[in-house]
C-alpha cells in the first residue's frame, strides 16, 4: 500500500518567492509592486444554513493563493497562473461585463469590475498567481483567488479598504459580485467572508439573518484546537461531484416551500423550541416527510453552530466533537447531501480516535473535517487512507488546518 497523500501548505516566504520568480519569467521590465495572498477556508459547522438566514462558522486555512502584481497605466489586465500554465489570460477592463469574459481570469477581472462598479478608480495590471489551495475540493480556491486580487488591487489603487473590517466587508462584496456576475457561479458570500475576515486562531461566526449590517453579520470567535491538544484535519475525498447543481436547487426550493407553508420569511424564524409544532404543521402537505426532514436539519444545525461557537469561545474545544458528528448525521439522514466517501471518512475517523468529524461544504463530494488529538493524527490518517483503499476508492488527500490569517500582503 502507498503512503497517505498530504497536501502541505507553503511557508509564506516560499509562496511569495514562487510568485516573484514566476513574475520575472512572465513579464519584462521592473518587478511586481508587491505580493499579496488570501487563504482557502473550511466551514467548521453550519451547513446549508446560509440561504436559510442561519449561522455558519468558517475558518481560514494555512493554504493560500499568492499573487504578484504590477499596476499598469492603461486598463489592460494580463494574467499568468502556475496552475493553468497553458491558459495565460488577457482582457481590457472596459470589455469586462456580465457574460463577456470566459476562463479563469473572469474571477480576477470580475473583482476589478466590481470595485469599479462600486465607484473606485481601478486601472489594469500584470499579475501572476500560484496556489496550494486544491481546486474543486470544496476549500474555496475560487474565493482565495478573488480575495488575493482584491487586497492587491486595493493596495496598488490606494483604496485602503483592507485596513479595517468595515472596508474588508466591501472587498467581500466585490469578490462575491465577481464570482456571481462575471464568473457566473452562485455563492452567498460565505467563502469570501472567510478568506477576507478570518484571523489566526479564530473562526468567523457568520449570521445570515436579514437586517444586520455587513460588519454585524460576522463576529470573530477564538478557535485554537492546539490549546486542547487537538489538530483540525481536512480530508479531500476526491469524490467526483455528480448531480450537485440540481440537488442544491432542490434543497433550496424545499426550504422555501416549507417557509411558505409555515408562514415565515425564512427558517431562522423557527426557533428550536417551536420545531415540533412546525413539523406538525407541515405534515398535511408533506406525504413523504421530506419537508420535515429538511426543516429539522436547518433548525438544529443553526442551534449546533451557536453551541459550537459558545464552546470554543469559552475554551472548551474538545466539547465540540459530538456537535460535529451530530451535524454530519443530520446532513446525511435529514438533508440527504452526504455520499459514500464522506460517510466513510467520518465513520472511520471517529472510530480511529477523532473527537468529532463531519462533511463540510455543500456535500455530494468535496471534503470532510475531523478534530483529532495530536497523538492520534497518524492513526486516523492511516485508517481513512486504508478504508478508501479497501473500498476501491480514489486515494483521499490530507491537510492540517491550524486556523490561519485572512487575506493580506507579504
Ligand atoms: P473551489 O471549491 O476550489 O472554489 P470552484 O469550482 O469554485 O472550486 O473554483 C475553481 C476554479 O477557480 C478553477 O476551475 C479555476 O477556474 C479558478 N481558480 C482557482 N484558483 C486558481 C488558480 N490558482 N489559477 C487559475 N485558476 C484558478
Ligand atoms: Mg469556489
């Protein structure tokens, strides 16, 4: 049997050196104006709650996308990525609009477009990218790409938005618009908020209730697994995503239908104490019990997320384990968005010594997380790797994820 595959993060100085070298190879003349980065993220708990006005709790990975960028006097954008070396990208900002640009550069040009739309003066640039955030693993390489460029453009344009949390919420909004309107991928802002607003040793409690200001909707919560002798382990299942789009839309539609029957604007209005009454009220229009299961997940998941945040804020990190495992069971049985690979990681990790484990992200593939006592990481990793091999599945990849800094320069 081969040894488990690790996806190590780069030391920040190595990431910076990589993009400086790539810049020198890609563009003539002076070097870049600077180097910037933004992290990938994992959601600790609170899944499928964002579009139900609920809570979620992401944290930033030490895995980052690095950018070296040099401002231009005109409005041309030229891009090179170490991940897509055969696809250098070029466009004029004046030509960027919804539906007009294709390829990976849309995520980048979209950020410049959105900042310009918000009234900022933004010019063109030459830039290179390199990243140790895996693509399509549910760890949000796309948001890390957008956010790394957002802080770079912010800096070279003298906008100063990255200097404080309020300004960062504006950069989050620009990145969200870039992904939705220019890259054409639906996202609710969770990923961009995590990449832009998380800090070392913290998680970000995001509250999607309407009526909160952008700053109010994200509160930092201290989260230091190491203080409890634990490691946050991420497992990229490498499972092929199938049918994801239709499933996501179907879940959203069920939640909207349930809210309509219950006469509420969103499912956050159903507090846990009223859950049984709500389920009884749904029953006459819910022959197969699907709506009841979806609502039970959404209501209990926000309750678990609040409890998780309280535990970690109070320094009781190990006590979140059962909440994680309960979240997974709810996603598997009530929300029905897990898959064989995710279940295998969770069951195997818990049996091998994890204090808790769950799928993270939208489901049907992507990654799972486990909180593991430091001394048991090797055993958990070997057990998961062995279980995948025994089941004939593609080998998974493993990441260690101490809660890390949000987007910045250097
Ligand atoms: P993820 O879960 O990783 O965010 P997405 O499908 O949302 O998956 O985003 C992945 C896409 O983002 C890639 O297909 C590519 O277009 C773009 N992308 C992300 N990082 C890079 C990079 N370093 N270089 C080029 N493109 C990138
Ligand atoms: Mg993405």
